[in-house]
């Protein structure tokens, strides 16, 4: 059994205004947290294996879908999107396969 405490998280930069803290990741797949600073965004990307997101904090949009704290979003395999953060956003992400950047 693994136990990761909040103070033990290692946040690493992904792009300007976006950081990632791995929880259980291998080769870009698995479980992790992402933090988006206000006004930041992810690059456009596809999910070959799908994606599950749980919004821990903040609000924004996944393409045209508005989200807020407590929301759950499932992206089916083969679909893609871009995340736009209105304020500080923290999401828990579960990916069965690594994403493919399309921009």
C-alpha cells in the first residue's frame, strides 16, 4: 500500500501556469493532480484511452463545458479538449493512457 501525504507532493511544471503532482503514474498514464493558475490553459490534446477528471478546486471550461468544484467529467477514448482556468483550478486526473498533444 502507498500513502502520499499532501505535504509530500512534488509539483513539477508542465507549461506556464500549469503544474502536475504525480500520485501513481507510469509513462504519462495513471493518477495525478494538476494545478492551473488563473487564465492558464492546457494545450489541445486527445485521450486515446479516455480520461476521468474530478474538480477539487476552482472553475473553468473544458472546451465549452463549464465546471466547478465537485464536478466529475469523463472523456471517452479518442476524444480531446483544452482546459481553460478562470481562477486557480486543481483537478484529480485518472488516465489509462498518456495524452497526445495536438497543437
